[in-house]
C-alpha cells in the first residue's frame, strides 16, 4: 500500500522536506554521470559496515573520513523505484514533522535518525562489505515521530488494483513497522534490504520526539 497524503495541513512551508526530495532526485540522476559510473558511486558513498568497523576505506576510495559515509549514504539510491518510494514517504510524512520541529531542527533530526539507522544495521552485520544506500533509515525516523505525534491523522492510501482508502496513521504506521520486523527475522544478511536500519530509525525517531514533546511549548501536540 502506498501513502498519498494526510489530512493535517502544515502551518509553515516545508522547506527542508522539499529540499531533501529535490536533492535526492538530483544526486540520483547526477550519479550516472559521476566518475566511475553508477555502481562505483554507490560503493564510494554508500555506508559499508566493514569500513566503519575497522575505520579503513575499501576501494573505490573517498577523500574524506570513512565515517562520514553514514551521512552521504542517505543521499544516494540503488534504483528509480528505491528513490521514488522513499521520496513519496518523505513527502507524505515529512511536512508535518518539519512543521513540529522547525526547519533547522528537523534537518538535524532527519540526519540524526539516518546515522542512528546506519549504526543499528552495522552492529547487526559488522563484517558486511555490501554498501547501504538510501534515505530509508532517516525517513523511518520521520515515520516514528509521526506515529507518536499524529496517531489520529488519516492517511489516504492507494492499494494497487483496488481503491484509495483512508487509514488512521497509527494503524498505517503500525502495519509498516510490523512488516519491517517480520521481514528482518531472516537475519541481517538474509536480504539486500536493510530492515534493521528501518526498525532502528523508526524507534530512534519515536523516542527522540517522546523525549522532546514534554519540553516543547509550541507546534502540534
């Protein structure tokens, strides 16, 4: 099922949500023209657990500390479907979360969740030399925040072949995270998809907002 929109309007223009979407699309297209070609770009800028565990870059080499690939990996995607799926989720859920945090704090939250998601996946598959790429972990953090902040929001959802229906956000996101947990049960090396990064990002986002919500005096409650 694919989310289309929610029924909560943002109070401010979601500058960074749109900036991140456009930036990801631009870098995906640009990656085909970068030196070495698309596959080389993914290996250079993707987050490879083995590299971060040992602190040693593996060819093709980068010209910055290897630990920063936990950030660069968020901005490259493995395919058009990977990119468009992630950007759809960010478009639907990111606007209200940026509204709640404020623009710059939202950007910090987004990147922080993405880094945390990488760490979770690395801890569970530390010897892997397969590059992790994509914004899924960061966006999962946004979804975890949405689960806590807007549980009663209605998510217009397209179910392929059938119809568009409205589903409460807590149910939509609850089904999504359960799917990630079930899919992860084959182990961290059982799928090319980093399900543990999704799970880690979701719960980091949820608990991050849970901690902040009691201190926040403005924004959505």
